[in-house]
């Protein structure tokens, strides 16, 4: 089973998880780590190391809020055959991971599906409605 953790600036990750839980009407198996604005990232590294060590033998996906931000930069050091980082996660991508992919599926296939759903979850509404003049 694929294990997951979300690491974001502030409480964004916790909020995304709470909204996803509300929509899916169930508790989700995901940890949340908030970036410590005052720290140097060492606490976050230790938390990630602990999370991964406790789930040894299971593939792990680390969701982060923004490519190039501290959570993403710190997470990249853990990327490996069974550990992936998806940066820029949004609600559609998170929902795809928990309701539609099957966390027991092929790890790389699940990662691709989540990425695709997160990308497709971004829309410019005027393209659907037509430009208003």
C-alpha cells in the first residue's frame, strides 16, 4: 500500500487533507508536516526521515505545495525507486490519490494519474464560459 505525507508552507497541507476528508466523508491515511518558518528545515528533515523509516517496505509519495519552495527542496533528497515527490499538489490531485487510483496499485502508474488529475484540475473559467466584454 502506498503511504503518503503532505508537507506545505503553514497549515495548507492540513487544510487540504481536512477538505478532502470532508468531501470523501472518511478519515484519510496521510500525515501532514507544516514548514517551520523560523527553522532551518532540520526539523522537517527529521520528521520525514522518521515517517519514511516507519513505513519501510512501502512505497511513499510526498506531496508538497510548490516546486522550488523549501518543503519541495527538502523532500527531493528522499526521492528514490519507492519514494516520489509530487510538488504543486492541489485538491483534485489529492482526491484522485485517495478515491480513484487505489493505493494498492502500481506505484508509478498512481503517481502519473495523480499528476494528470492535478494538472487537469486547473481551469481558466473564461475558456469555458467565453470572454466577457
